[in-house]
C-alpha cells in the first residue's frame, strides 16, 4: 500500500481531521456496550495530540436520515467515552460544516464532530459537501478501517480535496494484518457469515462461495438458505426474494466440492423477546408460528467439529440471537470452537465483537478486526475505495 502515513507528517498547530469508525453498539439507554472500535482509534489520536495538532475527529453512528439529527443518532455517548479514555474533555461540536472554526481548538486538544451521516450528501459522496469539509483541515487522516469499504464524503470525497490525505495507524495495521493472513490461507478455509440480512451480504457470499471450503451461514441469512433447501421456517426473519440467489450459492459450492452446512436442528420461539421460551426442533419440524432464533445443539456440534479441523477461520456474525441466553448456545458453541481451534482465526463486525466479549475469548482469537463489512470486502479481494483514494493522492 503506497500511501502517506500519519507518522511522516508535521502536525504542530495544524488543523487535522481524523475520520474514525466509532459506529459502536448502544443499549436502549444509550450506553456503549462494546468499545473496541474507540480503543483501537487511540494510537492515532494520541499521535496527533502529542504532535500538537488542532484535532477534529468524526464518525458515523448507525444509518440516520440525512438532514435531521435525532437524539439517538448523536455521538454524545462516544464523546463521553473518549473523554474518559483520553483523560481530557472532548467537546461534541454540532453544525460543524457551516458554523465551526477549527482554529478555536487549542493545539494538543481535540473535539468530536457530530455524526457525519446527518450531513446532506454524505452517503452519496457529494463533492460539494466534501469540499466544505476539506476546507476545515490542513491534513485529513483516514483511520476508519471499518468504513473503508464505503465511498462517502468523509471516507472518500474529502480525501480528494484535502491539502494532504493520509492513512492512520489503525487502517494501516488492519490492512497489513489481514493481507498477511489472507494472502495464502492455510486450508481448509472456513468462513462464518451470519447476521440479519442476506441482501447486504449477498455479493460477499457469492465471492466467498468461490474461495472458501466451508461457508457457514447463520441468522436471517441461514433462514434464507433453509428456505432454499426446501425447508419451512415459519415466521422467521428471511428474504424470500433471495432464495434463488441462495440456491445459486449452494450449487456453486457443491460444484467445487465445498459446502454450505445447513442446520439440521434449530431453536425456535413463538415471539422475539428476552423472556421467550426456547424449543429445540428438528429443522424439518418448524411450525407456521415459529421463529428460528438459534441453531440447535446437533448443528452446533457439527460446526464445532468443522471449525476444529480448519486451517483458517474468518468469522463475521453470530449464528443466533445470543443477546438472549436461551438463544445463545449456538453462538457460544461456535465461539468456543473457534477459540479452541488451532486455525488462524480472524473475527470482525460489531455483533461478533460483542459475542467475543460475552464469552471472554478475545485472547484466543488470532486477530480481531474493527471491520465488519470492510473486512469481508477485503477478503473478497475488492479494492476498498477509501484506501484507493489515499493511494491516488500519494501517486499524484
Ligand atoms: C460497520 O459497522 O460495519 C461500519 O461502521 C459501516 O457501517 P455501515 O454498514 O452502516 O456503512
Ligand atoms: Mg454494518
């Protein structure tokens, strides 16, 4: 990767804007439940502070509607956590595109610019917005590895127009670690791709289907594959219109002697609730009013055996609703199998990090990435737009 590095530049008195990925999970009271992404950003932040930058940080949180800041979209919880971690106040700045002068920041101090995805034009990577943001800084630092697969105004556009655009240490470290691990993976290569929706992960699934030896699906994704295998899923979350795509993926895998293991048993409930009663069922016996909320013990055991024999494991997404303990056994079994496996294991994604924390296996995972979608796209071999623009800037 030929890009400018943050560590090569002089920051004294300069206006420096770092794009972070502070898209962290919050509970219903707005407390951060998992702060890996914030802690992972600290080296870049400390570097800039020690170099006496007038430092601005920004990030998205969730997927808010552009043009309106709802209270739940605010980065206020992140500002609070950052203040604690840095041991200094981190003011949260509103309306920063139009009403903020970065020269008011004392060198060696830092502010957090409110959720960048509420600015109109962010998602569409508007040049006009990107130019306005670029005018706020002397140096733009991209350190949001987790968002580097998005070409948005704060991840791509601003890097075109800022006087200098460079990579932060987290971005560089992630690319380095994942690149090394995935260049020549030890086989079998097993990927776990789980989560609520197939559509957002479908192209990733397709590409992975051509590369991995076993593709383990979970959550709403698995339900769509159950449908594609001709099984009934009751009122479980799934995407009926993508069943054919799921079939194509299964056929692709089968044609090259690889597999998508389909659950043989599942854990069902009549409602989605912390108090719901969990019932283990054969995957062929799901009733019309059932919701599948986890894989069953036999399926979990099969997956554990597969993971034990893997050479490389890539894990993105829990296989059940592990936030509720009665639907967490599948994810726990998978998590413990990954931890115990001699395979080189890479995990990423917000929910995955939460599961790793819940089952306390962080030190048994070879590499924990702050990326979810970004690390899957990297694994696919795609060029990450936010990295590509930094390379172009370095080549100019
Ligand atoms: C993530 O959590 O995967 C990243 O922060 C990107 O978020 P997005 O999927 O909403 O773009
Ligand atoms: Mg995501």
